[in-house]
């Protein structure tokens, strides 16, 4: 199991929200359904976006979770721990991150790990008309869209940084002529007065 340092802040928040869900349900184990609710509640993450774009809401998920689960043994709030199926989800999340070549574990990896384990969460998703393939496809689409937006933003920054031409050498008339040609090319001429001692 990867150390928590690889988990993003949002992924850690999902685990914290899942813990709260287990306590709210008076359950001594944080299970996959609690992770699913945690993923829904961490609204800024990729996983929440994927699930919402698939037509889910926290209220709908919570209603189905309440229908298919029941409280466990006598509840002890000081002894809430990860259930075996939730541990398997985290292990799958690490594998998903590795498979995607990511050096972090985010909410998207937790979601992909969740749909890789037969569990109560998958039963809940199934009852809501969602299957693992739908989640995987939508996650890929969102990740590709995010990567495309990030690369176009960075390429805009690069092009803004590289559209200036510095004109350093020559008589003023020549500098102005060259500057006019540079502008025709859609670049920004920057006339510099420099003296070189050769």
C-alpha cells in the first residue's frame, strides 16, 4: 500500500468524509459505500464530476445506500476502521494510478479502484443504472478533457512568452524597418539600444 504522501489533498478528504459517513451510519467499518459517498461529497474532485455527469446526486446515492445496508455490531466511535473491501479499493487505486503513469493518487484513482472491486458500492451504482465501464469511460473523458485544457493553457503562456523579437543591433532606420517586418509576421518587436564593445 502506498504511503499517504502520494494521496492528494482531495483524496485524503474523501477518506475523511468516508469516515464521517461510517460514523453517521453508526458503522464500525468504513466500507465501499462510505467511500462512494465521500467521493460524491468531495465536490471539487474529478470523481465527483464524473459521478455527477453520469446523473448521480449525493441524495440519490445516500437513499440507495440506506436501502441496501444496515448497521453493524454495537457502534463504537473510537473503533472505526477500514473494512477489507475498502482496503482493496485503495490497493486498486494505487494500481490505477500506476497504470495511468500518475505519481499521485487522486479522487479519480479512488473511483477507478472502487469500480474494480465487487462490493456494496457497486451494488448501489448498479441500482442507479451505472456500471463499471460507464465510470471508466467517463473518467477517461474527463481526464483527457482536463489534460487538453491544461496543455492549451500552458501553450498559450508559452506562445505569449515567445512572440517577442528583440532587435538589438543596427542603425535606428534599419531597426524600424526590421520592426515593421516583424509586426507583419504577427510578432512583437522590442527595440533595444545596446552598445557592444567588441
